[in-house]
């Protein structure tokens, strides 16, 4: 009776093919991940702008003028920094207002098209593609 010896393991060529496949997948996946991170940070700014706009309207309803200082709206600082620190939000005006969210830190370099996101008391939003 003959006994056959089977070698278990992988050859160098098989390992290199796996490494190449993983490399190709990561090259395709990283830009999608970076775009996702950029959009999620932008969503944080839009959420904060919308919330602060609602607070401005409530302040106007109570005082017949808009707040020039965001601390009057109950937030902790002027300019307001979003939770993760990607955007700084400021407001100007008393008879009308314009709020601007300015990208900070790494978000400023990742999202150059939407470096400043603006909303006015009339509800006009710029740049359009960022909302």
C-alpha cells in the first residue's frame, strides 16, 4: 500500500495574486470611503445650520429682531463649532440674517467645493450642490 504525502499550504504565486486583488480593491474603495466621510461631515454642517435657523426664527418671534450673537440662541459659543469640529458657523444681521458654515481643518481640504455653506432668513441656500 502506497501512502501519498499531500503538501498543505499556498505557493508564492497564489499569495501574490491575493495581494494584488486586495490592492486593487483598496485602490477602488478608498476614494469612495473618503467621499463618504466628506459628505457625512457636510451633513453635520447642514443639520447645524437648519437647527440654528429655527432658533433664529424663534428668537425673531420673541424679540422682533434676529440675534447677532449665537449665544443669544442658547448655543455655547459664537462662532458655533459643530460637534465633530468640521465646521464653524457664524451669523450676521438683525433685520435679516445670513448664516455661514465654514469648513475647518481637514474638511476644508477635503471639501473645497463646499468650503462655505450659506443660508439666509429667506431660506436661500448656497452653493446649491452642497445642500
